[in-house]
């Protein structure tokens, strides 16, 4: 309300509709969605309009076929791959719900052919639905194959929940250990019961007591062995999951570093182009080819989108989000390090090449090499590479 932005108001209406659905107030939620379909903000935003149509289809309102077909058509024209995959999935689900598995499989297959690693989450339920469709048309082999694929894809997506899985495994192991301890307590109770019987029938129970003692020791050894094996399995599983999680974190960190370096280079190149345009305008104004007022207006418009000294500040802010303690630890290891050397270290840490670092620092590549050499001397690295040292931080 304070911003008075129609687009925010419309998207907030979509959020309210979702909440109403979760509260089982379907009628009121659907009224909001129908109004959104007539809202100019929603109509002009193709992506928003498609999502509204798909939400109506998901809740199986009247005219669902009309809405899902329109969403599919718009997604095809809009050329948004993710929306197109979603529309194809909804088309398949619509036909599947209407007991037309052949038509559903047609759209599910189209969605599968478009999928890649970034939107694999869309296709996991589709794989399961395809298995159900094959089962409906009595193609059990294909249904079994897709059911296995569903399990494989689901396992790959569940890697992000590996830490929770480790905790669940630890809980299960603790429960099993407690059950074994209870079992041992029961065994001790039986032993006491046998002792009471020994008092009543000492002669007959001596042999039984000896046999029981040997059996008890064997049982305890077996239980200890089982506990040991269980602890070893738990440790191995925990290590494997930690390695998997560390690999996932490493890949994600490398991707963020590449993205940060790429964004910084793009901003730098944009600023250089804008500066060259301002210089060219000044030349044309001095030559009399363009009016001074026009040149001044265009120059001011360009300078509004031109970052002057904010490139390093923007890069540093984004870099600290990815590597929060990098600068603090580096200053702790080398208190005499300068701000320029910290900037060079950050560029090297993101994997930039010398020529790109030279562009960012407005230096020659040879000067960058000299600065790297001085930095190695200041850090006393010896034979260790500067890149490995900074990654270690």
C-alpha cells in the first residue's frame, strides 16, 4: 500500500489466494484468481498470467482444460523453458486425471525431453506420473522402468537433505542401542529368576546355572559385536554423507565465484562503454555536430546508469556474502596487507585470470604479475601456489 505499485498488489493477491487454499477456503481463493485473469497487470506480464492459469488448473476448477490449454499456448509463444515444462506437465496431469493416459504420456514425454539439471525438480513427479500412466495402459515393464527412474531422481534431489538424514540415522541408531540395552536388562532379570530357582533346587540347577553363564557370556559378546558393527556402519554412513555434502557445497561455492567474477566483468565493461559514449558526446558537442542541451541531457542520462567508484564496493559486498570471513582471516594472517592487496586477493580467489584482473584494476597484465609476486613475498608462501593458499582461507 505504501509503495502504491499495481504489480506488487497483484502478486500479493496471488499470495493471498494460496493462503486461502491452504485454509480450505477454495471459493474465495478462486474468486481472487478469476479477478487476476482480468487484471491488466497480470495480462501484460505473460509469466504471471501463465502461473495464474496453472494455479487454477492445479485446483481443478471448472474450465480447467481451457486454462491449461491457454497456459500451454502462451508458454510455447513466450519461449520460457521452465514455464513450458510446467505447462506440459499440467497438460499431462489434466489428461491423466481424466483417464486418458495416452494423451498424458504425450505431454509428459515432451516435458522430459526439455528438462535439464537446473529444472530436474519439475520432472521428478512427472516420472512417477508416467509410471502410473504406463501401469494404466498395462505396460508394466515401462511402468517399472520409470518407477526406478523416479527413485533415482528423487535420491539425487534428496542430497540437499543429507544432514537431516544423518540426524535421523543417528536417532535410529540410538533407539536400536537403547533396545539392546533393554534386552540386556531383561537378560539380567532372567538371571536373577534363575538364581531364585537355584535356591529351591540347588542340585538340579547347578548344571543349568553353568550352562546359563556360558550362554549369557556368549549372548553379551554377540550383542557387543552387534553394537560395534552398528557403530561402524553409522560412522561410515556419516562420513559418506559428510563427503557428499562437502562436495555439494564446493560445487555451489565455485559456481557463485564464477558468477561473481562474471557479473563484475560485465559491470566493468558496461561502465567502460558508457564512459566512451560520454567522451564521444563531448567530442560531437565540441565539433558542433550536436546541440549542447541535447548532449548535456544525454550525458546526464548515461551518468545516471554509470557506476563510478562503486564497482569494487559492489564486488566486495557480494564477495563477503559468499566468503564471510575471508578478509578478516587474511588480515589476521598478514596485518600489514593493504586494501589494494586485499582487492587483488579477492579477484584471485574468484578464479579471475590475470588479464581480467588487469582490466578490473586498470593495470597492465605485467603489473598484475609483479603485484602477485610481491604479495607472495609478503605472505611467505614458499612453494605453495597463491591460489591454493587463498582457497585454503
